[in-house]
């Protein structure tokens, strides 16, 4: 397998990232409805290329992580939040999600953050296990926060320190 590089997204990544999002959509991790045509742009004013780190292998987009300030408030400018992580099925099991999480932590530190948080659906055991193995701990649970495919699903809040 080709060496994987992780880099900041560019405008040219919009179409491949949008396609990846559509291919990997699942109620295991998505609370929004399945994307249907006509598709809007992947990048928007609130979700710009610089918010994404892209994993590329063999010239192909293999995955991405979206890293954002948790809120626009100055009082928690020290917190970054992962607001999306996807890996192409063809690249699963190669450590790409783990590499993206580590790159997100490094980028968050570079931006001056001391904490990294995320939200994950309670029934997404593989993601929860990965996050725990990377130092994230459950910091809160919103029970039955979402109704997906006729079942109530918890919203699990996880976080970790970037200083220890």
C-alpha cells in the first residue's frame, strides 16, 4: 500500500471529499438525512478547506477529519472540536483514522488549543473504541438524543487534554 500523507485540504478537494461523504454515509455516525441530489458544495463559509485535514494515499483521498473551534466564544478558545471523521472503505484497517486523529491533535496544539473534544453516537462502538484508545474519555451523555432508523440513540461527549 502507498504511503499515506496528511495535509490541509484545498478547494480542489471539495468534489472528492463530497463523494467520500456520500459513499460513507451511515446512521452509525450520521444524524443528518442521507444526502440526495442536487448536492450543495462541500466547502461553505462555515466549513472551509482550512478546517479539514485530508489523508491521501496513492494520489487518492483516503479520509478526512474536520477540526473546528468548539464555539466562537473567547472563553473557550483553548478548545478544538472534531466535527467529522471519515475513511474510505477501501482504506479501512490501515490506521488512517488513527493517523487523522493524531494529526488533528497536533494541529489543535499548533493552534494553541489545550483540549480536544468530539461527539459520537452511542451505538458507534468501533469509533468509541478508537477514540478511547487515543486518550478520549466520556465526559457526558445525552440519553436518547437522536431518533435514527426508529431507535433512540445517545449522543456521547468525549474529550481529552492536549497538554498531558
